[in-house]
C-alpha cells in the first residue's frame, strides 16, 4: 500500500489513538490541534505551584489503556506509575453521614451487609451479571463500528447479546436488587459518567459497576495528563507530527474525497482525514452542507450528556476530611437529574463532586497545600455568565465547608472556573457539552452518529460523539475503530483520486 498523508483533526484521546494506529502502518500522520496544548478535554494547567487536570479524573478500566499500549509492544508502566486508590471513593449523604467505598471486594460486601442485610448476596449476583456484560461487550461488541445491524447478526454475537438485557432499564435492575437508598445511590452513580437518568439507561451499563467496584479506581501519578503525555510520546516514536495552535477551518472536497484542509486559513493537501473534534463542529463548520451526514434538526433532538461547572481551587492548607474522590449526594438526585435532562435549567440544590488528587500525589500541590477540583453537572446549552458561576461557587463552597466543618474561603490562593462558554470556545463543543452524547438505548451502537461520511469516502469521524461513546476508555477504542475503517478504505483499489 502507498503511504498516505493523513490529517487528524484534534488531539483528544480518540485523535491520539487513531494517530498511533495509522502511523504504525507507516502512514504520514499529522495531528492538527487548535489549542496550544495537546490532550483535548484532558488538558492540564499549572498555577502558583498547583497542577490541575482540567477534565477526567476517574481512571477506570485500566485494562483498556493497557491493551492500547500492548498493541504497540509497550505498557503503561513504561510511561507512568498507576496507583489503585484505597479507599476507592467516598459518598456524602448528609452532615456526618458518609460512606467510604473500599477497594477490596470482601470489605465492600461487608459494607453492603451492614447497610441492608442480605444485600451482599445480591451484590454478588449483580456483579456476576455485570462481569458477563463487561466481557461480552469488550470481546464481542465494543470494537464494532456500528455502521450496520449486519455487524451484530453473527450467531454467537446474537446469542451473547441476548444476555445483555438491552431493553430493561438500569434503574429497574438496581431497584430489584437493593432497597436501601444509599446502596441504590452508590450503584446508580456511574450513570453520571454515562450522562443519562438511570431509568433511561439500558441495563447493559451495569458493566460500569463491575469496572468501578471490581476492577478498581486508579490514578496515574503526575495526574491524568500523564496518560496524554504517554500517548503523545508513543505517537512521536511512531513518527506522528503534531501541530498545535492549528485550527482546521475547512475541508475541501473534490469527487467525493477531501483533497485539502485549511489550517489557520492556509490550504494543505491531504490523502485522508480523521475528524476527532466534536462531530457536530466538523459537519456544520468545516463541511459544505451538501456533504453533511446530519442536519441541525437531528442534533437538536439528541440527548446530550451534561456539561459541567468546574472550579479548580488551590488551598494553602491541608484539608483533613477529604479523600481523593468525594461525591456529594446530600441533595435530591432525581431533582437534579430532572433539571439536567427534562427542564434544562440551572439546579436548585445541586449534587457535586470533589477530586483532591493532592491526597495521592504530592507533586500536584505545594507542600502543605491541597488541590481541589469541584464539579457540578449541568445541562448543556444553558446560559453561562460570571454572575451564575459566582452564585454557584458560593453555594458549593458553603456546602463543602459545612460538611468539612472548617472554612476554606480565606485559604483559597487559586480559583479558576470552567463552564459552558469555555467548552464551546476551547473545544468547539455543541451546546458546550462536556461528555458528548448520553448513552440512552436509542443512542447506542448503530443508533449513534455514524463513523463514516456517507458522501466522502476518505473522511472518518471518531471521538465521544460517535461509537462507542463518552469516557476515556471508549474514546481510545473509538480512535482504534476509526483507524481500522480508514485502513480498509485506503486499501481499496480505486482509492487514488482521478484528477
Ligand atoms: C470535566 C470532564 C470530566 C470528565 N471525567 C471523566 C472521567 O473521570 N473518566 C473518564 O473516563 N472520562 C471522563 N470525561 C470524558 C473524557 O474526558 C472524554 O470522553 C474524552 O476525553 C473525549 O476525547 P475525544 O478525543 O472524543 O475529544 P476531545 O478530548 O474533546 O478532543 C477533541 C479535540 O479537537 C480539538 N478541536 C476542535 N475543533 C478543532 C478544529 N477545528 N481544528 C483543530 N482541532 C480542533 C479540540 O480542541 C480537542 O482538543 C470527562 C470529561 C470532562 C470534560
């Protein structure tokens, strides 16, 4: 096969993964990133001696990241140290009412039993089922491009898929097994990652409980950005060229192929393009409307996972009562999710999450200080003003201080916020979404926006808005699927453009 010049738009996990697989085949791969730093939603910034991961903080499914590096005969261990967190995380239900979730499964069973007698056996059967779902999904389904129902019609795949309870709801499944509200909240919390109400999420996604509670919650020393740096290093070793501050502004199409792309207004010829920036942005801003797969009406009907209001706080003292991950569920979960998905408005009494990586990693804060990442889920597309950010900062800080029983406000030395406007400006995110599309039943597999462009043969989409979905592990897998689709396309005899 002739080696081709392949342009990748965006340097998030999906772009980095597809760059690595394509470069491994000897292609000349160029990654164009509009921001000055690589990594997409997983960027990092430093201020006053603090190092803040801007996006992901839960390193779940370490086997997916490991398997990615193994495909290149390397390991995550060659790049960074991965620590399993113990305890895994905490959930706050009210003042002095907090659950510490152990990393050890035996201890987790004992915790369940102490809250609801008999529930440890229910947990065992829930986890057995969730493990099956995890294994079937990863061995049979997750690497399918979801282009056609035919991909799923192999006898063995159908047989296995029937075991997934695709059509029953996650919430029903949890409620059948567990009666205590704390256990229900613990089991339903991974839907925060999936971005849909538990009742609208297929039972398939209990595989997330298996991933979180059985495979463990990990942390890459140096911060989540260590994974970005590892993938960038690997890509460079494979010959990938990175271009930062390079915004792609147009895809020029001739005879149903992209022949050149405009970067900062300058035209560059290409043989093929992987679009790993937000799908909607590529279609609506970079392509002529005749070549789009979907129109605005299609996007407006989609259920988006939430956006977020985030505060990156540097505190000039240690905060004893916080663990690495703390979920504040001391408010009404159903009300907040209704405000996100149905009413689409700023919440009355929000749930939020605090990550304190300085509890595990002394390098992310100056000595004697604490690094706090405070995140409140929020409907995508809402108005975002300095006044609203300030209002919610006060609400969240007050709740946090009250729970901790100590003041923080006088000790805040760094206070940066990030919200809908920033997601739009920095990542060209539709509605300022943070995690892409929600994993509802009618937005799973073949029902997701398609990875191929129906009219342009050398353009493949990847990333959290397409298959398999949002999250770091799915984005890596998405990059691999996109690279494979592109390799198949490049092998076709008629690939060359008859100019
Ligand atoms: C706040 C937050 C918390 C999260 N927490 C977790 C977590 O704990 N665990 C987890 O697994 N997942 C988490 N996620 C989800 C995860 O981070 C994402 O699913 C994943 O990083 C998305 O990768 P991607 O490659 O699809 O897109 P992106 O990371 O968005 O990459 C796309 C890139 O394209 C660039 N781009 C856009 N337009 C252009 C253009 N015209 N030209 C050039 N470049 C362009 C953007 O700048 C961006 O760098 C979180 C996400 C957020 C935002």
